């Protein structure tokens, strides 16, 4: 009886903490506040909750998080009716259900024009050492050589963060490189139960068991480490883009999932701690929630108001209209390739070589028989189902000792898992026909490689003509200077921005395909069960920290620039060596290394600014942009007003009562570094204001690449500046002569003074002339 009572009490406690079938986890956002400290905020939150729940004790048990540094709010396990009552309270701005977000380099910096020694920037070594990047991710593996702090001075005095200790993480794990570390798990456990229930390796601390956070943090600001590779692949000097910058780690993601309430708490801390840039490689699954009910959008807005730029990944859904983190105050980063491949080729018995790609360190000794998985079906399994090489579909007798040819059923198939299945039934190797993700590096437990459609046709011809077909699979070789590059990665999410299509998203593209960076040695699920210190992975998660690093360098060069100015520099700059392409009205940042417009892999399909935004990031040119498009939070409010945001929605975001201007400022006049009009109905004039940051006296001349079916003129076409910081406004007149049949048409405006090239893409949906 005593055991039964104890068990009942435990169940009740679990229901109160982790929720039962009736309660849900809600975020209660209350905007700005005037309480003197966090303790006062917590007390006020408990009083508010108690008025709904009925007691202070009940309020304390229901509460999960309290936010009180950058804004006021809390999260709590509530009944839907309780959430509704809270939403009706005057002091509450918004109440929304906490959602789950998903986690969206030796050679990449060389490809971007930054030498592996870190000497390419026209600045003194470690001049970025006063810049702090807040990385919101899965934590850090502090022992990695990428987080050494040699050559760095004391921790910047402006940093107000902490090195929070926990499971296998002590204060000694922070240093002059990793200057702060926090972790957040209350929201995750409130919705998913205790971490122990997942059966995975984890640490209740900022220590990284997933690898993802270590990878992104080292890509941003990893120290220079020589002779790094993944089992010999991608060998070279590993380094972050801002190797002198400091890192503050905010572990808010567990098992590749990030809870809204945890993320919002991480933003609250990072903004208060004094970071300069926030880098977050996570986001909601499409469709993107509206800005006013999205934790990342809210957290990033408050960071923006404090002068902090948030750089975020665009997502890995790879389809039109799926771009995430599309708020105009966020830098949204797409993913593209570099000029490097990892080839693991197949040699057939007739000496024909099929080009394969994978991250394969394993070698097959000699030739082995090949069998298509469709011809090795287990009893009761159709040949088609067997071809996908899934669990319990293959006949071990037919597969044993052979190379198995498998195929992809869906884009989301687990490629590594197929190799595990083949190994379980006795196969010695795998050739995976994968026309979609052939360029994405995967790791396998047996020698394996991916081939595309052309190679698959050659393989099928060989299998059909040979009585006893044989083959071997070579270990991967690193091939540099491949063409074309960059290409947009097949997984990189695309625009248009489904919330505000006037804002072209993504903003920019950066290397995100097969990127080598530091890793957690206990995170072996992604490395075919091999423990490694450096790993190669792909995603917009990898491209985001590339952009974050360049933003950090710009911040070190221009410490008083606003987030919008830094973002503009990243988006608009074109290398000076590309002046010939400017004269041809085609900026080099949207061209690959064959001087053609960037295409999307693997098919080479055409792309637009909805794929790559303003184009490939250019770290060197971004330091000296010449002109920037600046704006502040009041401009953002004007933009939101023009898009139809209600006073309640605006209050949701800002925490303040907002009165929209009358008449409204057209949304296309928001001073963004790109120009978008989602419904061009006849002739329209658009205005932009640029701030001069070039020589004391400069003359910029405009060049226009007109979208199809639209006449475009710029007035004035010449801008004369007499001093740094001077602002001038220009007008762009759009006169359509042909509608675009419901699709966007694209062009650009480029300004140049012969020393700087400043380019803005244009996207127009012409509905009538």
C-alpha cells in the first residue's frame, strides 16, 4: 500500500512538472517592464498566475520559466482555459503555445577569399577579440582544440554572463575563448518528459552530446588548428571566420530539438549578457509562424532593439515558400556549396568507373559481387520494397558477402540507416542510387557511396549485361577546385517570404554543404558510430555561422554600427575585382566560378533571389561597403503597420502600445537592402535612403538590371557625398508593361563609385499594368 501511495505521488508530481493530457506548455509574453530586478518579476508572475490557478503554490508548480532581463514574461503548464484567461489580462501582451523548433571548416573560408592563416582581413590579428558571439545551439565540447584561448587577452569587461556548472562541466571549462556557458531544459522536459526517457547520451550542462553546437560555434569563432581532417578527408587548417572573437554558449537544444520556452530564455540571457551577435542555427518547421507568436522572432526583435544582430538559418526544407526565420530584423542565411567534393568512386568489373560521392574512409579489399536489393527480397516482401533496403526487407542468404544496390524511397530516408541494414544481413558494401542528395556527404558503417541518375543508368546496363557482375568501392578522396561552385544546396529552403513577401528572403547565402568543423566525440550517431573530434556535416545550420562570423568581424571594424547597417554590408557588397561584372549589370556574387548564374544542385536548375537572396557572402568586401541601408525599430514598426498588423499584434511584439502613422508608409518603402513589391498594380515609386561610409568625397552612379516586363528608372542616377555618415535618398520608378502571371520577376540596382559596388536585388509580382 505504501508503495502504491508513493507511486501515485510521483505520478502527480510528474503531471504537475511535465504536464498531463489536459495541460499544455504556454509562453506568456508581457513585453517591457519596470520591475527593479528578476526576483521582483518572478514574484509578480507568481501573483498573476495565482489569480488564475487559485494559489501561489499552484502558480509556482505550474511555472516553468521566468523572463525578466530583456523583457517580461514566463512559461507555464496550463489548461487551455487558463491560458485564455491570462490572454485577457491587461498586462499580458500575448499567450501562445510553446512549439518545438528543429536544428536546421577547412576550405570554406578559403573559398570565400579568407586565408587559412586568418591574415586576409585588413586588420590587426585578433582585432575582433572584443566581439562576443552568443551561440544558441546544443552546447559545446570545451576540450576541442578549436576553443583554445592562446593569444587572447582578458574577457571583455562588457560581458555580464556566467559559466554555469553542471554535469561534466566546471568553471574550468570556460576560458578566454569560451567566456560563458548556460543551459536550458525546463521547457523541453515540461513537454517531452525527462531527458533520461530518450535513452540517448546527454549532459545536464552546457557540454555538447549532439555535436551540432560544437560545430556551429567553432565555425563562427574557432581558433586556428592545423592539420585537421575527418579520417583524412578535407585535410587542412580548421578555423572560424572570426578566430579572435569570444563565444558565449547558450545550450537550448536537446536531441536536435529546441523548445520555444528554452529558446526565449536563451535570448533573454544573451541579450542581457552583452553579446554583440547572436547566432542560431534552428527554426520552426514550415510554415513559418507569424512574427508575433514566434519565440525566435520575439527574442531577435528585443536583441535588435539592444543593438544586437541575430543571424539565423533559413531551414532545410528545400522547397519554395519554406524559408524560416524570415522576420526583417533577422539575417536569414541560405546554404550553398564550395568548390570541393568528396568522391568515393565505384569501379566495375569491366573497368568502368562510376562517380560516387560520400564521406567514406573505409576500403574494400578487392572486387565483390553486386546484387540489386530488388533481387534480394526477403520472404513476403515485394522487390520494390526490398529495393529501399529497410529493416526486415532483405534476404541474408542472397546478400551475404556482396555489394548491395539500394534506392531512395523518399527524400527523408535515413541514408546511414540503410547501410546498417545491409551490414546486419551480411552485405559488405552499398551503392545507393540517390538523385536528390547525391552531393550531400553521408557517413556509413560499411564502404558505401551515392550515385546519381546517369551513373545509375550505366550501372543498370552493366548489371544487365554481365552474368556475374562485380565491383569495388574506393575510399573517399578530397577533390578541390571543382566547377561549378557555388551551387545552391538541394536542401536549402527558399522564398518567397510567406509572411511579408515584400522582404526578399533568404537574405544571403553562405557555405553550408559538407563543412568540416569541431565535433563532440560522444556524438557518434551522425558519424556512423565512429568517435571523431572534427566532423563534416551539411545544412543551413552550417551556413548561418559563416554569416555570423563575418558579422562579428564587421562589428569589430565598426563597433557603433547598428544591426541593420551590419546586415546591409553583408547583403549589398560585391568584390571590387568584380567591377567588370558590375559594368555588365551582373554582380559576381550571384555568379559561380564558371561566370554563370548560380544554379541549384544536383540538377543545375535555375535560381533566383528566392534561393540565394542577395548572393554569395563576401567577407572582405563587407568590411568596406561604401553605402549602407540603415533602419531602426521605429522603421520596423512602420513596416509592420503597413502590412496590416493590428495594435494587439504590435503590442505582442514590442510590449508597448503603438499608434500607426496616418497615412501609412507603404511597406515597399521600408529601408531594406533589397526591394520587393508583392502586388505591383500599375506604376509605383519606391524610396531608399543610403548612408555613406566610403571616402570623405564620393560619387556613386546607378546601374539597373530591369525585371522582365518592367521599365525601371532611378532618380537621381548620381549620388554625390561630401562626408562620412551623410545620408541621401533616391527614388526608383517601376512602370510595368507586361504582367508576370502570378510569378515574381527579378532584377537589381547597383551603385558604384569605382571603388565600391553596392547591389540590391529586386523582386516584383506584376498583377496589372
